[in-house]
C-alpha cells in the first residue's frame, strides 16, 4: 500500500495502517534520535514520544511536506526539549550502537588492518567534535550532512528560515573543522 493511502487510513482511525506507519519509521526515528542525543535510553524515550505525538497529531498532517520531514521535526523538537532539561548529560560513543548509521553511511573501519588504530582515533576525534556542537547546530549538521536532507527540508524540520539553516550549517562545519584541525596539531 502506498504511504499516502496508509496515512489517510490512519487519519481515519485504521489501527493497522497506523501500526504499519510506525513499523516503517521505527528504525529511522530511533537512529535519528540517537544521533542527536547520543544515548540509547533517551533515543528510545524520544522514539516513543515521537510516535505518541504522531498518533495524537496525525489528523493535522496536511501533506505540505513528506511524512518523514514531519516526523524529523517532531524528533528534533523532543530532542531539543530533552537537551534543555539535561544540560550536564554524558554522551556515549558512536561505538556503542551498531545500527547508528544506515548502511549507506556506514564506513568499513576494518577494511585495512593497519589503519584500524588511525580510524578509531579519527572516529573518537569526530565523535568528540560533534558532541561539542551546541544542540541547535548539531541538529542542522546531522539533518543535512548525515541524514542527507535538503536545505529546504532541514528548514521545515527545524522551523528555521533557509538562510538560518545555511548559517548554522556553515558555523557547525567551521567548528568541526577547527576541532579536527586542533586535534591533529
């Protein structure tokens, strides 16, 4: 069944269609929540809150964006609210979650045996640099450069203007470049 039909059925109270939508987006929502908040428990909590919000508000979905864009916005809002609540949160490493990246983003860190140590160090440096980004910049960076959303889609998710997204992305990339350069100095 096409996604639009599933959405329409779910909006009309079809629990099977709603269940199918949740199943279709479960891994995507969890992965994205984990990338932002970097904690398994928080990611699971945010995933549950996102689907609860979806169930409560699906009747308001108006097809002005893709359902995935609408869900990214919900996840982002929940993650930012949690980040504001938990300022002194300890983050986990990328190594703690096997399914962090979808297959197309996963790097084969073990392909060249003598590079394992260098790759692990690079992963740690990048992990720390991303961790040091403010939540607002991290969100834009992850949406654009990791999830591959367009600038316009990122603006929709974050409820920012396109110039604001470009500005935050530029600042996030500059910050990451500076952090990585300092680590190699």
